[in-house]
């Protein structure tokens, strides 16, 4: 029985003298850093890809020309009011950002 306790004590002494806890902690820290770096790199790559998709989608939908067409059919007083406060530009920005945020939620 004494030999088993001596073996356990030897293993414990080896691990504490060798500082295995800090070694394992350092290894896990490095692994987590690499995983976080890879995750950020993948997100950046996805954003670059999605930006190209969003630009193509906005070009194909022609939101600006559709808004200009419908704004041209408004009454002149209402059109002047809306144009003075730049409501068409605001709607264009809101619709384009809605498209981009929709695509970002996909990934």
C-alpha cells in the first residue's frame, strides 16, 4: 500500500514541480487566441462577401430609380416639402440598410 501512495505522491510532486497547471493553462490560452483570431478572420471574409452580394442586390432592385419614379407622381406641394427635408434620400438609405442588415443576419 505504501508503494501506491508513494507513486501517487511522486506523480503529484512531478506535476507540481514541473508546473503542469500553468503549462496547460498557457496551451489553452494559445488555443483560445487562435480560435478567436480565426473567428474574426472568418467574419471579415463573410462581410466582404456579403458586401458584394448586397451591392449586386441593390443594383438589381433599382431602389433609387423606383423611389424617384414614385416621388415624381406626388403633388408638387408635397413633393417640395419632402424634397426640402430630404425624405427621398432618407428612405433610400433606410431601404438599402434594411437589405444589408437582412443579408448580415443570414450569416
